C-alpha cells in the first residue's frame, strides 16, 4: 500500500501535525483579534486619568499656553 490521498500531499507530515498547526493558528489569530478589538476601548475612569495626564504634560511643556477643552 503506497502513499495515497492526504499522505501523498503531506509527505512526511502527519495529519495530527497539520490539525495542531491549524489549531495554533486559530488560537494565535484569536488572541491578536482580541487585542486589537480591546485596544481602542477605555473605561470612563481610564479616559479621565488620560485627560488629566495630557493636560499636566501640556502645562509642563508650555506653561503660558492656555488649556482648552
């Protein structure tokens, strides 16, 4: 019995290795997608802290410049 079907296409790779590779790609892709999806969302308290830090940095860089809202 020779190499036929999937074994012929994969050569020395086993079907389990290919399924494991596909699973790893899905998990990694899901992690990247979640990170990108979550990166643009800040809680209200985080947004307020970011605004305060930005205003403080602007006052530190140019004390004469008025801070506008």
